């Protein structure tokens, strides 16, 4: 991209209140309808049909399939136009069609059985773990529901370049119970539990890469996708497994040309028993990433140690140069609940620090630390606008 310090979204935005209440069968309040009307007016999205059946729902409280789809389409379109109005250079739909990033994929995988319990992660976020009981593969006909219909809608309605987020295979493996491969490889490594755990995770990751994630990538590439983001929130959870993560990514992208692949890595292990911590833990393994992967989005503002976090990328520039999506907005719920927000000047300074440390401003892209689905929508808009204004200031020096 020719523009200096281009801005983009990372992933998720909160679902509209009226949509969530309609889905759950909770009575819809007048304020919920007013929110839809006000947001539609603000971002030039027609609300007439949506408001009409929301008012009908107030009386009947019954959501049929056609109106459910219309409400989801409205939510997706609204978030595309919201991001464009905020000034983002690269947009998507805020994952408006996805209930939760892990379960969105896991429910479409043959060989996975859903566990009954919910697993708590961070704040209000949680997921229902799947148990891998057989070699994983996509269920027949699942590509439309997973990515194809979603991407087609975004391509139809977005006026700016797009970036589609897709789950990374290692992330799916980490968040699942790996029963099948542990049992399959158990006899071979029965005297070495440590090796068994490693090889089972590797086998699961590579199967997911080839049979679950790559088909999604190929589907959207065939539809015209030119930037695909692989989400890896737990990249440094187990530092011994970072080579598995890299191998899984390479299995996804190998041989796919003419596409920009980026990784989204958030909240690295800041406390480690090794001499390294944070993003240093990724090295030297990520130097082996396929050449097609040339961009990494980083959580940075939560730790607010930009020089330390980015120094390792600067040190390895001669071996491997990455564009970096610099996280300049801390989106953590704890911070937002305290009404703490960066100023455009703080964002500017973080961008310029990143450019100085990396030694090349063209390597710096600008983003929030992570997706913002746990925040109020008005808060998300303000954070986007702050980020865009800070990038504008940074271009002025």
C-alpha cells in the first residue's frame, strides 16, 4: 500500500443489542431500536426493513429465518460502513456472522465432538471446547457458512480494500482436546510423554492446516481475496510448540500466490522461565515462515514497551523483514471500563516510535491491539477515530 501508516481493523466488533436479543428471544426495548436507527442514519445504511420487523418482534417475539438473515446482513453492512466512515484504509465486517472465533470453525469439523462445558478465557470471552476423536476435516458444504458467503457480501458492499480473518490451525489445536492423536501416537511414544504431547499436537495442527484451514483460504482466494489474516492469539502459550505453529502456517499458505498473508499475534508470554520473553520468544522459529507471510499484527499498547517489543524485529531485519501491524489502542475490557482511552497524540508517538525502531516507516501499519467485541459499539467508533487521527498526525511527523 502506497499510503504511509495505513490503518486497519483486527477482527471482531460487538453484535448489535437488538440482534442479540432477537436471537435469544429476549424482549426488544425501544432503546435497542433507536440504536439501530441512529447507527443506520449515522453511517448511511437503510434501516426501514430492519426496524419494521424489530417492532413486530416486540409484539410477537418470533424471529423467522428470512428476518434473521436480514438482521445479520444489516449488522455486517453497518460495520463495513462504520469502519469506512471512521477512516480505516482496510476493512471487513467485524466478524458479524461469527458467534465466536473458535466455535465458528469447530462446529463445521468432522472428527470433532463438542464438550458439554464452557471454557473461560479472558473477561466475558469463553468457548465450548471440541474433542478431536478422529482425523479432522471440513463437513460437506460448510465453506459457504464459514467464509464464502461472508466474503462475497463484504466484497459486494465494501468501497475500500478488505482483509479477511481466518483461524490459524495451531490455535484450533491448542483450544481443542487432542484425544485422537494422543491415543494414536501413544504406543509409539509411551516411554516419552513429553515427546508424545509434542508429536500429537504437531499431527493435529498439520491435519487442521491441510483439511480445515487451507480449504477456507483457497475458497476466498478463488473469490478474489488478496489479504488473509491468520489469527493466532496463543502463539507463545507453549514456547516449545512455536515450530509447530510455523509449520502449520506454512502448510496453509504454500503454493498460494498473489495473496498477502498476515498473522495476528496478541498478548505474548511476558513472563518466561527462559532468557527470552514477549515477541523474542517467536525467534528464531518465525524466520522459517513461508515467504508468502510478510506481515505480523502485534499487541503492543497493553504492555506499552514499544522499543523493547520491536527491537527483536529490527535485529533480525537482515535475515527476515516483516511489515508490522503496530497495536496502538489498548482494547482490554478492564482498561475500557475505567474510561481510559489513548489520545491521538499518544497514538502518533507510538507510531513514530515504531518507525524509528524498525528503521523504515513503510514497514509500519496501524491497528488496535485486538478485536473489540467485548466493548460498546460507540466506544469502538471512538477508538477507531482516535487511531485514524493519530495516524494522520504521524504522517505529518
